[in-house]
């Protein structure tokens, strides 16, 4: 699913990634752990095409990412990649249903089809009754499940999650962790999760440990 070779990244004189090699299979749940400043989020953003490496190779679903730019890269990201962040990044003026539909609209799906898919995801995530509620009317756990549904609306090949349970209490964090594996089993998607939560990290199919810009 994902192959990265000798990925490096610097910000000014600070080298954050120092030659990362990574291989991740389809329908694999992989956690990435390490101390703050180890380069975890930088690696996640590069693998997720939100940022570009200074050097190295990156292939996702057989596509050479470095050969894409501008609109082609944005279109690839919209179709193949989903994101879940610590802070849900939901649009406050829109309902749960509307928030979930946003990536589908960007991808060119019709209103009717986008709403049908969003409704299916809301039901799968036990949020059917919350479809017309705005984020301020949802609990933290509900908001994060809406964010997960938004990440899934375009049936992405891979979902990247950056500290997805960092803002949740222990119960909701545990429920979110179970959800990732249920989604993997149901939709056969790959999940790459940066986390400080050791319980979640240890539940993954593989745990990668980063230190000082390298996978150790």
C-alpha cells in the first residue's frame, strides 16, 4: 500500500527526518510512537501528502507521489487518503451530515449520493440520530466519530490519524480504538496512527518507534 525510501525532511538547519524507510501493507493497522520531537507528525504529513519530503521516494497504491503536483496531487489525496486529527476540525456552522459530505462534494459527488453515503456511515457509527446536530451539540466522542466518517466518505485506501484520541476521555478513547479495527475489518482500509496512547499503539498490527528522526 505504502512504500517510502530514504525520506528526509529539514526545516532550516534542523533535520527532522533522517532517511526513513517504511513499508505498510493493505488493511494493516500501524501505530507510530516516540517522544515529542522525534518526527512522527512530520512523517505522517509527508506520507499523507500534506507536506513534501526534501529527498527520497514515496509510492501509495502504486502511484509515485513525487510525480504529482498541484491539482493532480489534491485529486489523488481527496480520492485515496482520509485524515483524522486530534482536534476534530469540524466546520461549526454545518451539521454532522454536512461535515461528513464535504470531501465527497470536493470529489464531485452529487448531493444525493454524498448524503446517502454519509447517512450510511452515520448509521454504521451509531450516529444516525445526530445527523442534523451541529458540532457544538455533540459530545467529544461524537465529534470524533463524525470526523472519522468524514475521513471515510470517499472510500480512501488509507486513513492517517494524528493523536486521534488525544482529546478524549479514557472511555471514548477506548471506543475510538475499537472503531479503527472494526472499520479495518469492514472496509479493508489501511490505518496509520501517530499516538502517545500506549494501549492503542500496542493493539496495532505493528508498532513503529521513532527516535531522533529515524525509525528504530
